[in-house]
């Protein structure tokens, strides 16, 4: 099994950033809770897809060999 620690850290940072931006941006201030959740899910999905297109998981992984 391989672990790509830098990719995992980048993924966590992206998830945190999207959630923080939706919660702290005035654009979503008056949105209902369900709509904010929808924006978070779509934002995380799009950001992670872009990350995986640019930097595929496992490309910098250490295999221990």
C-alpha cells in the first residue's frame, strides 16, 4: 500500500479552505443551511477533481522499495 502524504495534506487543506470560504464569505451569508451545505459539497467535489487532474494520487507516493 502506498501513502501520498503531500497529496493527503493538500486535500485536507482544500477541504478546509472551501468550508471556511463558504462559512465566512458574505456571498453565502443569507443562504439557508441546506444551500450552504450544497455549496460546500459542490465546492469540495470540484476542487478535489481539479487537484486529482493536476496531481494524481500516488504519483509522489513512497512505496518503501
